[in-house]
C-alpha cells in the first residue's frame, strides 16, 4: 500500500509540474523607497531574501521582506501575480492576488512563491 501511495504522489507531482520556489540566482524586481529596481537573489532564509541590485556596489546588498519583491504565487498549477501583505516569523507570507478581492487573500509558504516574470 505504501508503494502505491508513493507512486501516486510521484505521478501527481509529474502531472502538475515542478514547484519552483524563489531560488538563488533568480532575477527579481525589488522596491526601494517607492521605485522598482532589477536585482538578483543571493540567498533565501525563511520568508526573507538577500538581494543584489543590478549596477550597484555590493554595499547596497540587503535582506528584504517579501512585501518589497514583485512576486507570483502558485495556485492549482498556475502562477498568479500577487503582492505580499505581511510575513510571519517563519516561512509563511500573507498574499493578495492582483485583480482579485481580499476574500482570496491567503497565507502561503515560500515554496509557492517565485519572483514575478
């Protein structure tokens, strides 16, 4: 029975595609004082991202919270543009889907979030 469950879960993952989390090296748009800047993800820890701003010295590199990064969220196999509203102390982020009312807001784990493409 255990083997059947494992095979079923493997098949389910194969059909839905690989879940992409925010990864080191990924391109991102990060807000700083109200302006969006192209950047690169250097590290991810919990629900914070260490970024390098393109064209700037490494002295500008910083840890940012998810509310400063343009994101997409995976929901039922599709990526939706969203924005982070707030984070907890761990890996969860409260998000709002762009173009949807607040009844769709939800807490999601970082494995469902990627930088907006």
